[in-house]
C-alpha cells in the first residue's frame, strides 16, 4: 500500500513539473522581446533590427527612408531595453535625419552618418561615441561631428576607415629601445609598415645595439644610453616607448632588469608630456632552453612571467611577443621564426613581433593591414592572427 502511494505521488509530481514547464514556455513566448521594428517616418518608412555581433551582443541596423523620430528620452527609443548589449550602430543610405535621444544610451565606439542624412538631434548619441559624417551636417552643441578625409589632415579632427571601423586620424610617435631582438630584420620598420597599411599614422624612432642591457641604456654615460638621454630631452611628444631587455637577463638578473626599467621609466616621465611605457616580452630559444633542460615554450613562459612581474611593479603593460612566438612555434612548425643561429628572429619572427606591437600599442588588429612584406599572404595571415590572439 505504501509503495502504491509513493508511485502515485511520483506520477502527480511529474505531471505538475510538466504543467509548470509548459506554463513557463508559454509565458516566455508570450513575453518574448522584440528584435525588429517598423517605424513610420517623415518621408518614408524605417526598418530597425538586431543582428549578432559575434561577441554575445548586437548590431543595431537602421534601414529604409525618412527621418528617425525624436524621442523624449533615451528610454522611449524602442531598442532601449537592449542598449547595454548593443555594440554597433549601422545606418544605411536613405535615412535623412537622426532624432533626439535615439541612440543616447548605446555605447558604440563610433557611428558613420550616411550621406543622405543632413542633421542629428539633441543628445542623439552616447557622449563618447565618435560621430562621423562625410560632409558638414546640422548638429546641436551636445553632438560633436567629425568629417571624413582620405589622408591625414591638420587643423581639425578628421576620420577615416581603419578596416571596417571609423577611426580618427592620429599620429602616434613611438620609440623602441632594445638590442638585436629589436633590430634583426628591423622590427621598428616593420611596425611602421604594418601600422601604415592598417590606416594608422605613426612616427617611429629607435635606439638599438646588440647585447645591450637596459642598465646600459639607462646610463647617460654609456654610448647608447647617452643617445637615449638626448632623444628624450630633445622632444616631449613620444606617445609610447618600448623597452626590450637582453634576452636572458629577466631570468638571470631580475632585480637589475627591474631597476633599469624603472630608471628609464623615470626618465620618460620627467621628459615626456603623455607617454606610455611597454615592456617587450621576448621568446625562448634553443641554446638557453637546453642549458636549462626545459622546452623553448617553457623558457618563454618563464621570461613572460618575469616581464609581467616587472610590468605590475611599474604599472605598465607588456607587449606579448614571446607568447605569440610560442603559439606559432607549437602550432605552425612550418613557419621558421628563427634566424640561422636558432636564437634571433628571422624575417617572419620580426614580422610577428611587429604585429604584436601594432596590436598592443595602437590597439589595431594587424589582420586589417594589407602589408605582407617578404611573406606570402598565407604565412602573413597566420602571423597576424597569432599576434592578435596573443594580445586579446
């Protein structure tokens, strides 16, 4: 009798669960949020809809003809309920004006106004969104509009396409300080060429000498330390300085490495108006790895940890070149990153290094650069992808 009661209770519980599940499904369907809208507009009809941005968020697409209406506040815009997950706004030709508060709560990095649109309304975009137009349009003081230029322009702020995204024309002045792991195959020059082909304006300078340590570069009485000192005192407009230590010193003499890096950082701070410092984390190589009885990637991981510790102590960022080296060395053995001495960088290794610096210093995806140099497109693509993954 007891067993029968238990079976009956179990059946009733199962039925209740099924009923509850059905009710929840019905409720979810009943309350399903809209992902597209048709908006009656002056001069036509506008269709707005979400598409997947590939990063667990949305692209808000605006198509059709006519004016996007004014909204009393951002909360009245139909897409407001998902504004926190909207990363991009794409507005098609045919839209003639953008109403007040329409996109005020959407934190898009940039938005391009179509040529057909002649005006934008009060607070139409998030305050930090880069609003880009092809020509002068009517806009309130609350909305700064930037104009398009195919080449860098001075006197005013202009924008251009960097890959598929709108970006302001800027010039970044960069100084590389390092030894042969910087000057073999001319990493600074490759950095400049990759960046330029990606749409970045850069001015690149360098002080390099084989086997030199940061301790020597920090010493104004040293031959090359004097050059570093002179460059820093001659100009105050470097935007970034990259410090590369001798290949094994972060492992063999970490304290002197950190002390020298801090000394150079102090010089940079005292001479430059607004300059970022980066530590160039290098790679493992055969000879030293065999001495240590570890693999090349294991050696690189130890070097990376040393650079990360130093960067944390200094409050700066790491350019993860070695990390990218290890990834390609492991997954793409057909690409030789090393010079014939199995230590220094080959042209491919220098290209990879430069791509990591582009991604780190300029926050530019190297995959959008058209520059391949001496490499075939397939190899350059692999290296650009590895560099991007090492940074992101």
